[in-house]
């Protein structure tokens, strides 16, 4: 009898799992210029001129202003985690030495500008990690007068809350890369992950940005994502945030379908069945209103227990512009997810 009473008492004292709700946002921030003219240049002179024009576009597209618009989105959506793509870092060097020495003078750091914009709104967030990916430097101008270095990064932001306990943080690169300019520049892609516990439930959040210049590379990276040893290779409930550069309608590459085949579910159609949910893209010049979106390549994907109960898009309506600028060339996707 005493043993039975002890068992009942112990059982009554055990903490029972409770439903957990997590809010997330995925946001491609835009480099500030389209790199196609640089990548497709037929000569060094043409490439250097394209770099000069591209740098002028970056300045005109004014990320410090756009960071304030992103902070406004975060204030509205109230995400616990934000996955950023194209979290860019620009450095310069004058005079140009044709990349003999790496440029080190920081002239634009997206992460720094976001921290300032969030602080101005008294929003309490911190970067768990920032993953460095493609790092490229080219002379600007014909003849060149300076070197411009671009480091493309992914970042994972978390809301500062004692209820969110971070257990593990990692960054990594995919083994599949894409050579550009005959191998002078190597395009690298990667990911950032964190394992977190909320309300006694542990789960994984991953943010990634797959290749845009080469479809075969993108498909291979998508497979690495879920392969053994990949960032999504876990039995934990998982949230995948990112720009996959793979259209949901299947008209580009099979990466989106491959991830669904690996057990992920797409949050958007769970909440909005029959709605397309386009996320791409405004024009290269964010000062222009531009035409309608034409594809959905930005996603919140979930696996191993999560279910989407709400979702929406930010950065697509004219009212989202700030000082005449779109926040990015992409829209962002937010979702409220339930872990029962």
C-alpha cells in the first residue's frame, strides 16, 4: 500500500509536457544589387565597371534605412527566431591593388545596422550566430580606383527571453560549391542552426540560403541539408527557415519537393490552402514600385511534430516601404507554430 501511495505521489509530481507555440520569420535582406552583370561579364574591364555600378546600387538601396523597416516588421510579427539570408558585409580598400591584400575597411555591416534599428525600437534580440559564406573581392571602376569586398552571410536571431533556453549553436558550409569567373571566385553556401528548449520541449531551428547561380549546386545542397550529418538530420522537432531558390510550384528545381519528400511540411499551405503566397521579387532598384511578384522561394518548413497555426507575408505592400524604399527585394514569411 505504501509503495502504491509513493507511486501515485511521484506520478502527480511529474511535469507533463505542455503545448509550445513558437513564432518565426524568414527574411532575405538583399545584397543591395544584382550580381548577374558582374558574374556574366565577358572581360575584366566589363566586370570592373559592373562592380562600380553595383556598388552605386548598394548605396542607393540604403540598408541603414531598410534595416529600420525590417525592425518594424519584427516589432509587428514578434518572432522568437528570425532567419536572415544575405546578411551582407561590405569592405573596401583604396587604392585598388587587385586583391593582392584583402580589403579590411568596413563600410556597411548589415548585422550592425540591424542591431541599431532593433535597439532604437527597444526590441530585445541577439544574434546566436552569423555564418560567413561567399567572400569575394574585385576592383571597382575602369580603370579601378578601389577594391570592394563582399562577404555574404546567414544569421540566426533570437528574442531575449529567459523562457527560451539555447542548448546548441552551430554554423557550417555545404561541400557543394559553385566556381565563378573561371574559379577566381568560389560561391559558397551554408547554414546556421540552434537547438532550443521552451516549456520543457527541445527543438531545432535552421536557417539557410541555397545557390542561385547554378541549379545543380542548389539541388545538391538541398540534399546535403537533410543527409546524415546535415543540419536538418535530427529527430528533434525542426523548423527550417530560408530562401531555397526553388519554386514551390515545381517549375524550377525539385529541391522544395525533395525536402517535402524528406518529411518536411510547408507552413504556408497548412494555413492558407489554395493561396499561392508569392515572395519574390521586387526590382533590383528598391526605389521603384515595380511589378507583381512571380514566385515563391522563401519558406518556413517544419518536421517532427510542429504544425503551423498562422502565417503571413511582410514586405509586399506599398505601405511596407520606408522613405521610398522596399525593405528588400524579397518579401518575408512569418509563421506561428504549435508543438503539441
